[in-house]
């Protein structure tokens, strides 16, 4: 009992608020079951009042919103630390830091919370943030001055300005660094006005105690306490001494001076219409390659004489063009550029006219940036992107080989005599494999776009058929969600146009799938219409409209960014990588278009894009042999799973076909020479000889008379690789993992 009294005394006399509350069976907060005196004092309630309340009753509305998540974490982790805002009985708020711990008792679960008032800590954090902001200002001298006119803090630029260390400045009065009369007559009155709450801006010559003077533009801002009391002054200065002296020497050209002081420091010089140098900044790159010791020696000389040792303006110089047009010219040097050869640096040059109030050009400002590191970094980034694409292409080949086996054999397994439960298991395997395959394909596609390797090919395309096929792809999943999907195409749509059917199909399927994803028991409408014409091009609008949940306005601005998903869906609807819309918009940009969005939360969304497409006439097909009489085939693939799946699919598609198998390119060539198969399913990437080398060798042996049909296939789907395979003599190309429908289509293609 003595120990109990001791602990009870500590409980009631600690300075932090402590309270216990029950945990309901459903995991929510119950009533307080005990509180200490500090909790009553902090909140203004009596103990009896609090014992009839829950933690939500003392929390602000914002804090209450987070209660379910906090309860979930404390029940999971047993203890948790977080910040909240309590509301006192009188309505005042108090920020607190809470340490909560779960206690298991025979009577049930309880949570003990220790709450500490962090009002003062937040004030200190705000003050610290202010000081950090001052210190982080590196371009201009900044200081914090107290009401006693002593420095409380200065940044590095300020110490450089005075050529003194921080410890030599902080704690001392301003007038120790300035001429005393100047301080009393100019600086002190303005500081006093700032201490009174006024923001001060002024420019003046500042006289220092060592006899030097500088022309400064000064800004004084009141520094206030949390209570609003002015406790000091934030001083922000700009050293405009050189600019001011230039202004004095160029009184007749004030507009020119304003342009110079508003130009960022760098490699800068100013010329009049006769190429005479009027001003040159002191740290310009070109100064190092002249025989002059200082900037003043360059003033009045011809720029081409000083920098190029020439007798007339340089042939590549564009100053004359700026003088004639009055327009700004921006250019970046190349390694062959005389300026880059001279300086040894890559430069981005800005040539801007200097004009008076009447708009007359008085001269030209040449402003150069050293972009050598930037260009090197860009080249390195491009090389890294190239390397990344190559790595991804190789990885995708290996990953798709495995997915080929998983999906293919799962499809075969479904055709066996399985009960409903096992069929469901197999369906889950297929669905998971297909989802993983989509992630691989999406990642690879984004990588190709980032590396600039994605090429848009234009072929004769029936876009109406493309649209119908896109609807067919999504139709089954739409029915499962109770959605009705339809298509509308106006009569003006041309029968045949030139475009990239694969990319248009990808965009339409992505948009339709996205609409279906966020629509339940609703309608999805795909519309194609001709809305205009430009020369020989028809302007076709594609529109996908749904009656789904819609998208909030703040989310619409970033919906086309990679990995972005809308926030109005349930957890089950979060499937996917958030890449579909980003990829679609990227593909459209490559085709000269972009996605547009109109959406109303709760009513639905409309995604649309427009393409200019060239109308073409349908040509009569020249029918060639099909695969009806195929009796002997050869599968050349180094992956055993891929070979097995390909053999099973071929035997299912072509009853009675005999299949030879080769595990590398050399075996494939030997098998061809011995058996002369009717067709070869040729993996492009194989050891010893790749598929393209084997194809070349076969075509050479045929003496130009094609007898064996060769179908290339691979996990790599770059357009240039496909075209390269076709150029070597392959008759067709199909991607891994092999899909029965794709294989049937290419084997029975009349143009094969």
C-alpha cells in the first residue's frame, strides 16, 4: 500500500498530463478511466468531467481526423509517439506531444498517454527556422540586429563583406564598423523606424570607420516575437558600388545602366553599335585570355580587337543582327565554335538589345554562362539513360521468358480436367502473371521514351477497327463490373489513314481500362469523330467518357505524371502502377498530340486527344501462301520453358505438325540444313549465333528463293530491333511471352 501511495503521488504531481482510457472492442477510444492533476490543470476540466469524456472530446477537429490511424498503430506496435492539438474547456488550443502505450489487463485493453505541452518548443523551432533562413542566404549580406543596435547574427556573405569573422561581428554595435556621424544621422534613424514596425527601403553611400565607402541598397524588415512585439531588425543589403559608379560615368545612358545592374553576374560585356566596349564585368571568362590586367583598360576598345585579335567584326558574330532586329538571340557554343576554342569552355550566350524609352537600340549586352559542367552532365545522363535502356532490355528478355512459362503453362493447365476451385487458382496465377507482365512492359516503355528510343511508325491503318478491337479487349472486364461500354464513330471518319496502330491502340486501351477501373454499374462511351482538316490531313478526335467517380480538381493537375493515382477510389481500386495515363500522354506527345481531361467528382470523367492523320486509299491485297500445309517446324530458343510452351501452342494450332528443337543458333542452322523445315520460330537472342545471324545464313543458302518461313520472337520490343530482324530476312515478329492468339494471327496471315 505504501508503494501504491508513492506511485499515486508521483502520478498526480508530475508536470506532464497523464490519462488512461479504455479501448472498445471495435478498437476505438473509450472514456477516460483516470487522469492526473496536471491533465486537469492543462485542459481546465475537473477530474469528474474528464472521466465522462473520451480523447476525441479534448482533441481539435484536425487531430480527431487522425484518431483511427493512431489507434491502429498503437494497437499494432503497443506504443507510439505523435503530436496533436488539445482543446481546453475555454476553447483555447494547446499543442502537445503524446507518448501512448497499450496496457493489457484482465478487464480489457487500456491506453496510458503522457501529454507534454510543446507550445514553447514550437516557438523556439520557429525562431530557429528564421535564423536558418538568414544563414542560408549566401548571395547578399544579411544580419539580425537587436534593439540595442548590436549584431545578433550575420551570414557568411556579411562576414565576407566586412572581411571579418562571425565572432568579430556578433555582439558588437553597428557603429563600431561605421563612421560615427554617418551612423547617428543615417543608419540609426532608419533602424528606429524599423523597430517601430516599419519596413524600410533605401539606397545610400555607406561610410565605414576605415575611411572606405560603398553604395548600398538596404532593406530593413521588423523582426517580431511570437507575441507580435518588434524585437529587432533584419538587414538585407546589396553592394551596388560598381553599378553606381558605372551609372555616374554613363549619365547619358541611364537605360543602359539599368539593364546592366539587372543582369545577373557572369561573363558580361556591353557594346555600342560600333562594337566599342562600354562595360565588362570583372569576373568574365574572356578576361583571362587577354593581355590586359583590369576591366577598365578594356573600356572603349573594339570587342573583336580585344578578344579575337581581329580587325573587323567576326563572321559568326550576331551582334549586328540584334542591332538591326532589336530582338534577343540565345545560342550555345559547340566544340567547333571560335569562342569555345578560345576560352576552353562551353558557353550559353545571351545577346540582348539595350533600348531607350523611345524604343531605339543603343547597344547590345552579351551575357555568357559557363555550361561546360552542365553539358558534360547532360552527356553523362544520356549515356546513363542509354545504359539503363540496354540493361532493361536484357532484363526484360529474361523476365519475359519466365513469365512466358508461368502464363503459358497456366493457360494449358486450365484446359485439363480441374475442379472449379483449382481453375480459380490457375486464373489467379494467370492474372498475376499478366499484371506483372504489364508492369514490366510499362517500365520498359517508359525507359524507351526517356531514352528517346521509342519510334513512331506510320503505316496504313483502319482506325475504326483499332477502336473496335480496343473495346473488345476491355469489354469482358467491363461486364464483370456491371458497366456498359459502347462505341460511336461518325461517317466522316476515313476508312484508312497513316498512323502507328500499336500506339493508338495502347492509348485507347489504357483510357478504356482506366474508365472501367473507376466506374461501377455505369456507362463508358468511346467516340471517334472528324472535327477538322488541315491541308491533306484529317483532324480526328478520340474521346473516352465514363460515369465513374470522377477526379478532384487538385488531382487533375498532376494526373498525367508517372505513378499518380486518383484518391477517390477504394483500396481495391488502387491496382496498377499509375503509369497508364503518363505513358499514354507520352505516346501522344511523340505523335504531336496530348491528353485533355474534363472531370466532375461524382459524375465522371472525359479523356480526349486529337490527331492529324493522312487519309490513304485501300490497296487490293495480293494473296500469298498461308500455313495450311505446314508439316514440319523448328523452334530455336535457348530457354527450355519457352521451347516447351512454343511446342505445345504450335501442336494445338497446327494438328499433326512435327516440331524440331534447337537450343542455340548453331544447332538451328544445322537443323535447317538437315531437315529444311516449313517454318522456323526463331528466338532473336541466342548463344553461339543469334537469331538474326542464323536468318542471314539461311537466306544466303536459299540463293534468294525463300522456301522456309522464319518468325522472329523475343522479349525485346524496340521498333529498331524489330525492323532490324525483318531486314535480315525474317518474315514476321512476335513478342514474348507467346500468346496463342498472336501466334495464330502471324501463322495464318495472308501476307505472310
